[in-house]
C-alpha cells in the first residue's frame, strides 16, 4: 500500500529546501568563524547560535518529509561562499541570504496551494513567520551596524557593537506581536 502523502514535485521541493536550510547553517557557521578570527567574539557567538537555528530548520523539513511517508534525499551542501570583507558586509550578506530563503519558502507555499496540499501549506506557515522574524533580525543588525558607522565603523564602535551582540536575543519581535501597551 502506498502511504506516501506528498506529490513527487512537493517532495523534491521540500528536500531541496532541507538542503537550503543546511546551506544557510553553513553560511552562519563560516561567518561566525570569520568573526571569531577577527576578534569579534560577540558577533561570532550570535552567528553560531543562528547556525544552530538553521540546522533545526533543516531537521524540521527532514521530519516532515518522513512523517508524510516520502523519501528523504540527503545531498551535498553547497559552499557558503567567500568571507565577508567587514562587519557591514557580513550583515548585508546575512540579509541577502535570508531574503533568498524567504523566496524559496514562498515558492513552496504557492506550490502547496496549487496542489491543495493543505497539510504542507499548514506546515509551511511556521516558516513564513520564521522568515519574517529572521529578516527583521537582519534588518535590526544592519541598523545597529549603520549607527556604528556602516562600512566605515571605527574600532570603538565595533567594540561596543560586538559587546551588544553577545547578549542580543535570538528572536526579533514581530509587528503582529506588539500592542499599544507593549510597543
Ligand atoms: Fe531557516 O530560517 Fe533563515 O534562512
């Protein structure tokens, strides 16, 4: 009896997305190593924590594919690409990769809608919210870097930014979570 509840097209898209999440984990991992090498312990810690988050996302896709009775295909993970040239470049790259990932997530949402696969559509909503959070987080980081001087930030400003990022929470606050009494 065939217990597979995913179409071939969606199973392929979900497997590809599992690899995308692993790729994003590698990106955060490599930028974290770069930041540590440059002496930015706080930034590095922040990026390493995010690498773990991306690996958790990878596992969510893997589990979902298994639970829907389809085949998980683990492939090679593409390289993370070159190191950033400075802290500003690092967070610009982070923002860009988050936006790319959001585009990939939206594509699967659209496919699930076309197929009327509401289980997958429902599963993907967690990622829609997560991507909004991560884009917000990247924008917040870019704002902080901008205040510190952007690409021309001096050592003092970077020192303070690094200290700040060591304690920055992992999750950004979304517009839908705010209220008049909790702006
Ligand atoms: Fe997987 O959340 Fe960002 O990319």
